C-alpha cells in the first residue's frame, strides 16, 4: 500500500491518522511514517482497511 492509497483509505473510512493509530494499536509516529512513505504499511493493516467500511470503524474503535 502506497502512502497515497493509505490516505485515500483513511478518507474513505472517515478516519484520522490518530484514529488509525488507536484502531491498530500503534503509535502516532508509526502512522505518520506510513503516510509519508518512510515506513511500509504492514500487509495486515492493508487487508484490515480493505475489509472495513465506514460504519465498521466506530464499532471497532477502542474506547478512550
């Protein structure tokens, strides 16, 4: 998954970078690296984002 594809998926899901970090339990810095291309997005995250729809995000978001 390229950084552009990741940002498109975040837009499609209505999810911020911070929201993604909470959803997949990684640090904000890691998600920023994914979005800039400094670090490759793990295949597991790529697959998870493909499977989720906008309505699913709220269901799977951890409680603050």
